[in-house]
């Protein structure tokens, strides 16, 4: 059974949903569903990485594309990922995505 990287690393993540980059065309075509699709669609990929402030600054300088900080790794041995809005209030996405290895 696959294990999420946060759970395997015994840390959590706090993701600020308003910082997640969404292309203007996606917003125009999908409106209010754009965020849900960006967070749970599964067939569109962005590179996601973690690093110290120093590492992120180096990557930003070296990258030939936009680097956006969307959250932080936090102390949480359960591996919980928390989505929050711009006021810091929890955001519930429901049951997102697709589990490729789930029994059908």
C-alpha cells in the first residue's frame, strides 16, 4: 500500500490554498471549481519540493520558471496535510482525487 511522503517522514504540511498557482485559462473555464481541480485533479502536474529558506532562494534564482511557496512543513507525526484559507482557517476539500491502488 502506498504511503504519503509526509506520513513516512513523520511531519505534517500546511498549504495555503490562495497561494496555489492556477492558470488564468483554468479559472476562466472552470470558475469556482478551478481550485478544487488544481488540488485534486491528478492529471496535471507541477513540481513540488521542500527546502530551507536558503535552498528555496537558490532554486528561485536558478530556475527558469516561476517558483511559488504555497505552504510549509510542520511538526505533526501523523503526516496530516492541512489546507487553510488566507485567514488561516481550515479549508475542507472533501474526498479529493483518485486512489489508483484502491480496490474497486
